[in-house]
C-alpha cells in the first residue's frame, strides 16, 4: 500500500484528492494546522479512513518527524494562505506559508528520502500582468500581489530542487478551479450561495467587486486527477492546468441566477469597496502539455460547474429551512 501525505486536506482540493487516493488504495495522511478550526465537513464521507495529523508548516522539526514516521511515496502540498483579505494585511504570513513552507518540505525530502515524489499546488497568479494569452509553462512570470509572489518563490524552489538534487518535484500551475466545496470567501461561492439564498427568500442582494473580471474556471475534481497523474509518470516537470476558456464574473452571475429562475441584474450590486487591489490581468490557460503528457482533459463545462455549485447550495439550504 502506497502512502501519501496531503497538506491542507480539509480544503477543497485536499478533500477531492483524498477521495481519489483512497479509491486507489493509498494510505492517506492529512496535515492540518494546530490552530486551525476543526472543520472536517469536506471529509465527512472519508474521515474514518484517513489519519489527521496536526503539524504547522512553519515547524521544521515536526514536519521532518512526520515524513520520517510515515515515509510516504508522495506528498501533495495544498496548504496556503489564499484569502483576499489577508493578501495585503498579513503579507509576512502569506510568504511564510505559501513560499518558505515549500522550501522546508523540499529540503526534508532531500534529507530524509529523495525518492519521495512531490506535487506543489501552484497558481495562475504567477502570471499576473501576463505578456501573452493564453498562458503556458513558458510564459513570463509577473505576479502582482503577495500571494502570487510567494507562490513564485515556491515554484522556483521546486524547479531548483528538481534540477540540483534530482528530486521528483512538480508544480501544477492551477488556474481557477471551483466546486460545491469551495470556501464561502471566494467570489464563485458567494455567487452560488447568494443565488440560492435569494431564491429561497433569505436575502435580496449580494455585493460583488468587478463584474468584468475574467477567469479560466474549471472543476476541482478534474484538477486533482491531473495532479495525481503528474506524479505517476517517469519524468517530473511543471504543468498548466486550465480549461482554455475565459469567462467573466458577470457570466458566472448570469448562469447562477438563471439556474434559479432569476435575473442577476435585479440582485447583484457592483460595489467598489469589494474590489481586490493588485488583481491579476486577463488570465486564460493553455493546458496542451498536460493534455499531451498526462492524457488529461477537463470533463465539466463552465455552465455545468456553475449549475453544480448552485444546485448544491440549494440543497444545503433546504436542509436548514
């Protein structure tokens, strides 16, 4: 039985990956912060099948002990500070968790067992003010905010350890990926939950930032499959994971509200105070490399994704009212 360590296992991606690995007969060790809320809603179907360990990614000694004890064949790093509200208010923590923590994990692999395979959840925020569209693995990296800058440090160190120490380390440059398990602080979940709550008569308006902001949105369940695949082939490298389609926040609102029989224009308020400074420019990914080398392709369309999220939130509300 292979063993995998997943940091950030209680998050969207961590929970989907844990389910995938359990289906493939892995032993799964999930890492959570000691000071994190003990919220395992996303793991409720599998919690008795995974081992949850409380370890801070800032604690080098405890991380090393964890790897020495379990001797995993694979480590997936999904833990990160991602909240927009924290990007500028606490840049030191953002750099600590999104950048330096990855260096610790890589160096532990180098010292404890260089055969461990490592997957870093990187981000399209690396591209920032992109110089070309769509963006691929060869596009110039120009992050604009602390999140993307910290991810750039991690991304560079993955490449360095791969080339210098022959570690099997990959970065998955993830474009936006969503699901019914997306956190409520993200705009997509604000929209899907807002549409559901408004249709149920629980509220009448939602306030959003720039409705013209565009993203390449895919389904998180598809993306974790690609991350698993990248650790199964013979040669480590980095991959863009994306759909290749660009949609606006307005598009997301339109589909979400039409799903519940409403016109978003009557319920969505564009609020300048909600806009995120240092936001990335127009981003859309070219996942040709993943399609070719991993035989990977997204299975859920943008409209299907939006409807999936709204339907899940509608169902959740029905259980509460």
